[in-house]
């Protein structure tokens, strides 16, 4: 393959660029920041992946005209909240590639708290005639460890078998394995909802609880995630796979989880919004918590853990009191 294009130079987008560098001659990363552009020119990303050296065939660009070789694959590393703005503004440039049959792989996670839509809803509305060319990647994968070539397995969901196979052929490497699925909603829900449980994991850790509590939290989290899955007609087995249980375990236990670190700060008494205002990284679980709460209210779901997280993050409820309320829940037979 001659080239690939990654849109956005965040941690995960950069890590996927490092994987693509093995299968294509040039990996272009489209960025907006001059500072990030200069960093990537020196084969580093000091803002998002400090102290890591990137492959030399990763090439930062600031404009579409800087793409010197048409890419064989597009990767969107933008956060979910940026999909509408970027892809509507740059629709014609993207269509030029989609019309040539080039697949687009999205790394976006989250549920929009206003529309209660997932990333596939936004992409399919903007590009209604190219739905088959979109794939959605999620799973237990810290960006830093991908760049360090740690063995990683993730899920890739899409509508077309041919597009999935083509994307996997380009993306896979000896240390990065992809499992295909047609359950787009299940993969996206798992990738979004696990961030809320990761915040909860940080909160219980910050309060001094340990392994027993974390195991109970993970178990409760997957049970409630399955209830959200029913609303979106997702397959239950997807939640027990890489993009569900696998990602849930990683983000609630791993030291590199931004959502977990955010939860620890909340447990220490800092206000959720003030933490968000101070960080340069996207804490995807924060807005997704609000969306999950609105969905649970709308469809009358029994999701006490997710509801409790909403009360902590948006209503300043005491984390200790919320945990006590969860322990005092009446027994229900699932």
C-alpha cells in the first residue's frame, strides 16, 4: 500500500498511525495545531504520547493538498463531539475518497448527550450513500502500549464483509490483531459505556476500596451495559467480547486510563467540571454519563450504577453515599 490518512493527532489516532506504518509507505496525519505538526515532524507526540519515538514514515500535514499519494484507508481519530463539525466542513474532501471505494475506520467513542446518538448515526447521516465503507474500531487498547508494540486485540465492526477484510488487511500487524463483527451498535456501546464504569473504578479506588470492590463493579457494569444493548438491538455476546468485557477490565484496572484517573480525582473531592476544564485530554466518559442517564430514564432501565455516576458527576452527590445506596439496593432476580 502506498499511503494511509489519519485524521487527528491525538493519542489513539497517533497509535493507529504507528500500526499503519508497517503496511503502507507513507502515513499522513492531518492536524490543526502547528505545535503538534512540529512535534510529529520530529517523530514525537509530546502532548499525547510523551517519551515515545514514532516511525519515520509518519508524515504530519496541515492541509488536504499536502497529501501527495492517495490513501488506501482513512482513519478518523477525532472525538465523537467533533464528528459533525469536521466532516460537514470537509465533506467534499472525504467524498473524493469514499467515491473511490476507500474505507473509513472510526476510532470515536461516546454517546451524544443531546441527540443520544452514537458515532455511526452521525457518520451515516452525513454520508448516507457510503454506509458500507465505514468501520468502527474499539477494544482494550491503551495508545501508549500500542506504540510500544504490546500485543493487542480489538474489535472492528462494519456492514460489509469486503470492507472489513480490506481494512483488517491494512491495519493488522504481528502485535495488533483485529476480530471482525457486524454488530456496530454493540461495539460502539461497549466502547462508550465502559468509560463510565472506568470512572466508577477510579472513584472506588480513590475512596480506598480494592480488588473485591473492583470485581463487583465490573460485574455490575456489564449487567447494566446489557440493558442498554437491548435498547439499541445490540447482540448480548458482543458485550462479553473485546469491545465490552475486555475493554471494561482494562479501563477499570489499568493505570493508563484517563477515565479512571478522572474518577480518582472526583473521589478526592474535586468537582467534575473543574477537572474537565483543566485537562487537555478528552475524558469521554463524562459526557457519556449524562447520555446514559437520559437513555435509562427514557426507557426506564434498571441501571443503578450508571444513574449513581450521573448523580456524582452532575449533581455533586457524595461518592460515599452513592456507593452505600448501591449496597442497600433491594435484591432483584435477573
